[in-house]
C-alpha cells in the first residue's frame, strides 16, 4: 500500500476507470464483510488482500479494510493500513480542509479506528462550516456523540436551527437524530421545540407520533396524518436519501423472489403496497402482466408516475379495505412500509382478502429483538415500529395465512453508521382449502 493511499477521493471529478475501481473496492469490502459473517475467514482475508492490491484507497475504504483485517486477527496488516491512512490524512490536511464533507468523512474513518484525538482534530476544523447543511450537521452530531462529545453535537444542531423558516421540520429531524443516538435529553429539547412551532393538523399528528415514540403520553395518535405529512415532505429526496442509507429493502425482496424460483413469465397481476417512488417496480416487471402501485402519499405517487414504471397508481390506506384497487392479485409486495404500522392484523386481513389462492405475499419489517416483546411489536424513537418474528407468525396465522416459506433476517439499511436489522418474509396463500 503506497504512502498516498489515504488521499481523500470523495469528489466526483474522476474518469470512468477510477470510478469503476472505487466501485470494485466497495463491492470487495462488502463481500469480505459477508464472508466474515458466514465464518469464511480465509476467503475473507484473500478478498481483503485483493483490495490491498488496488493501491491507493479512499479514506473510508482504507478504514473499513483495517477494521476487517484486524477482526481476522491480522493485527500487523491492520496497523500498517492504519498508519498509512493517518500519514496520508496528515500529509493532505490542507486539501482536506477545503471540503467540509471530506473532513467529516476522514474524521469518522479515524473514529472508527478508535483514533479519537485525530478524529476530534478534524472535527474541530469542520465545525464552523458543518452548520451550513443539515446533512453535514447530522453527520457531525453522530460523530461527536460516538466520541462522547454530546454537548458539541447539541451545540451544532442548536446553531443550525436558529433563524430557519422550517422550525418544526428541523426540530423533528434532530429529535429523531438524537433519539437514535440515545441522547434522550437532547431529543426531548428538540421535540418540545417542535411543539412550539406546530402550524397544521398533520404536523400535530406527526408531533404526537414522535412524542408517543419517546414514551410521552398522547391522547390522540393519528398514524394516517403522520404518514401523509412524513412522506409528502420526503418525496422529492426519497430516492437519494435511501441511497445514502444503503437501503436494502427492495433488493432483499428481489433476492427472495429469486430464491423462490417463481417463473418470470410476465403473467401476474402484482400489487406494490406502499410503492413510494417506485423502487420495487423494475424487478417486479418480469413477473407481471400488470403492476399496480398504491401509496398514502400523493407526492410519492406523483414521483412514481414520473418514472412510468406502473400500469396503475392509486392513493390507498393499507388499513382501509375500501381504498384498495378493485380485483384480486397474484402477488403483493410491501417494502419498508409496515414499519409505520403497529398492529398488522387489519393490513394482513386486507392482503388475505385480495390475494388469489396460490398467490404470494412478500414483506420487510424492522426486527424486534427485545426478549420482552418476543410476540409483539413496539414503536421506537426512530418513529418506526419493530415487529418480532413471533408476532408476525401469530398474526399471519390469525388472518388465515400458513407458515412462511421464507423468514430470514438481514441488514435493511444503515442509520447514523449503525445497521438496522430487518425481517424478510414470503408466504404463499394456499391454492385450495383443505377441510
């Protein structure tokens, strides 16, 4: 690994060969992580060696590589990679300082390697300008909390919100950020700040939803209005945000379809329940004669319409049977939607009614791992529900579904540099009744 291996390479002003190289590196590191998880340590180490042979590595990639090889017991190799990374950052500090995003990336990479003093130095350099952008401020807050500097994080968020016209939305955002980082007092501050800037019924519903998620008593919890407010505001940047979070929901459902060996014969009537902007539609098309997209958010439906990936689109509340499109379906998929619904019995009952005999239901939810809720669900401070396997199985049975053909767990996305565990489920409605 050369001395300038740690040079930051985060800008997009590269030729195609270099971009392809970085994509290859990222793919190999993801492969190495998967191999470690599967217990294939020798193969994981070979994959890491292939990455080293690429020469100059982006900062994040070098940090990730060092952590993987250390986990594999290769301390000398990890120390060498870390040493070169730190030397490269110091050598290029002047150029790094010209870009706040790259300073934050470098600081996070060093913090991941437990080089906290160096990480704090870079963070301090970035501090004056992070407050110019909500995403940078959020990343800075996450980094500061991870290094036990919650006061610095709170100060940055408080400074960012000053004088902004959209006080409610920003306050809710940082309430969720600090809640996810387990900073309850900071989260509470921003929740109560949001309460002072409510201007509509839908905002009141969203606030009540967040208050309930944080354990505060709420008289009227309107999930319908909360969802409309959340996703209407989110529609324009939805695809980009999910890319940043490395959202895996649609790809996990695609993998399940492949595992089930369902013929891609283009004959099915498929419902994408909670279609959002249409991320699932491309992989559903080979299976479908018609693909219906339904969502509660009009703004999401408008984004989906602009992509021309659905045959039909309709505004639907999954909990209200009368709002569904007419007819029955051969397949229903629901990716990253039911996390905004607590009790699933009504939705599953609606799915059961419109699913043809022999049809398939495929869903993702966030996984509840708390033993105290082995057969239940809970609303978390993220504003989303987590459902246990026991609850899913019980509710499927209560609504007439058999045992799932597939029930597995995988990373749904990353939030605040932490993986969010999800459940992927595929169940087939019996083709005929047995008495």
